C-alpha cells in the first residue's frame, strides 16, 4: 500500500482532493489530503513558505507514514519539493502536478510569469494576501460551469508571505525520484527549470489533456497517473 500525501496549490484546501482521495482509497492505498496553514479551514493565519514545508513534514511524521508519494499541485510544488528531501527514507516518489518547483534562494514571486514586481504589487494591494480567482480566471481550463463554481466557492485568500519567502534546498532537486504531470490546456510545455530537471534519469514526464486543476476536471485520469507513478510505471 502506498501512502499518498496530496497538497493543493494556492487558495485551496484538502477538500479539492476529495474525488482523487476516494479513488485512491478504493484502490487500496492511503490518501491524505493536506490543508496548508493560512488557507481554507486554516485561513486567516499568516504563514511563510517554510511554515508550509513544516506542515507537510509534520503530517507525515505525525501519521508515521512510510512509502510516501508526495503530490504537489501548482504553488505547493515549491514546499512539497523541499519537504521531499527532509523526510528521508519515508519518501517513495514526488509527483508535481502542473506545478512550480523549488529553486534554492528563489520564491514563487521571483518566478512569476508577468515578472516579480507585478505579483508583489498585487499582494501589497490586498494587505499581503493573494485574492482567490474569479470564474473568469478559471475559463479555458477544461472545467464545467459546476466545477468552476465549486472552485470559486471553496477558494480563500492565500498568505502572501508563503509566495515571497525563498526556498531552501540542501541538495539538487534533480536527485529526487519525480514525475511531472503537464496539463496541456495550461500550456504545452513546462518552464525552463522543469524542462532542465526532466533531463535527469530520475525524472519522468506525463501529459494530461486537461487544464490546471485536474483533480477536479479529470480525477480518474489523475488517480491513474498517481498509481502508475507509485508503481514505477510513469
């Protein structure tokens, strides 16, 4: 039995993994969706990126989990990538789902596609929080109207400190056993940092023909990818 620890990206809590968690459980695996500090039911509490790394490490040690597949989506790939190297022999594999990855000394803000100044100004204008997306922000991502409404209703402001705090890595990320899931509606190719990592023998790429939130739009396909990754098939 593999223990899957799944962390959502910005604005979202453990609830967003509900369909995938049920499918993993039905397949005989452990499924542990995790809400990060400052988001969803843990909302309103300022939290830095290292707080989120510790959230993940603490969940794994508290439950005494082994043979762990750590799953990070979007923003959470950054704390997940750091937590992966801190749990030692408990780790089996990391799966990055259309996510950012940590770069030592760099932050989510510093890699923002519109430039760091743009995202920093957005956070400053909202008292240090990243406002949740609107329905218009979720268009074109393979989501039904009902799925968009579900995401909008469940999203909460995200603590900006977690986005601006730099990552801390103690060894090259390319040494991790990892699978990168590229959601093609969100762009056909990963960024250059991920593309570089995918040249390592321990990294594999899997494409999924959907948008940026596949745990909502394609939970069955994503579950299959996670199980295959755990079994060394992808």
